[in-house]
C-alpha cells in the first residue's frame, strides 16, 4: 500500500441533489485502489448536502495529502473556487486535483482558485501517474510527461494534451461498493 491519503468530493451543481451515480470519481478511485492507493475516501457533497462549514471541517479533519474535486458541469465553478481556496488556507501543503468537464477551463481554474492540477480527459490512468509523482516527491518538471494534465510551472501554463482513451474492456469497471462507504444509497 502506498501511504498517501486522498479525499475525492463531488460538488453541488444544482439546487437539488443529482441522483445519477458519480461514475467519474468512482472510476478514478477504483483505479487508484488497484494501483495501491488504498487510503482514499469519497465524500459525495452533491447528494449529502452538508453546509459549507460542515464540509470544510470534514475535509480539514481528514487532513488528506490530495483533494480530488469532481466537477462535471461549469455551474460548479463558484463551489470549486470556494472549496479549493478554503481548503488551501487551512491545509497549505495539500495538492488539489480537479477533473470533469469544468477542467476545460483549466487556465482560469489554475490561476483563480486553489486547484493545482486539472485532469483533461479520462482520469483513471492520469491520476495514478500523478499520484506516483506526488508520492515520490518529484519536481514539477517531471509532470510534463503525464499526458492529460494542465498545471502551472511558476507562472507558465502547461497543457500536456488529453489523456489516452481507456480501452473498452476497462471502461465500465468500477467498484460500486465505494458508494456504500458514503451512505446507504438506493441507486
């Protein structure tokens, strides 16, 4: 097991909870587990709907090394900005990774929020490679060779291109028990 604690959250995107299963973060968490990153927690903010203060308190109490934010729609920008900046204030050494469709606005996110990395495309393999570099304490220059990332190197915006496509044999494999850890759901 690789000793790196991570927490993945889904952001509230509408005035009501989305009942669709959060496939993206579940697929990434499944891949990370297979790669040896077992200390990964999922916090489904979009469904649980804690207050902002409750959510921040929970995130900070876990003290993760990496916070993964799943944001499949642009309406979550304001929540992304709030949560990433608040968490960075309280945990300045945390790495914040954002995935989902909001990542297409990577340069704005990287310059205006607390997000450190945006995942472009399918995140399963990208996050495993990213976690390996973070776990090993590698310099930012080594992140250039991870296809599917956007990040800042100083003030320089870096876009390594889109992630490689996941083979069709792997695309639908997720560990659905991840949801059991969050709440007793009725999907």
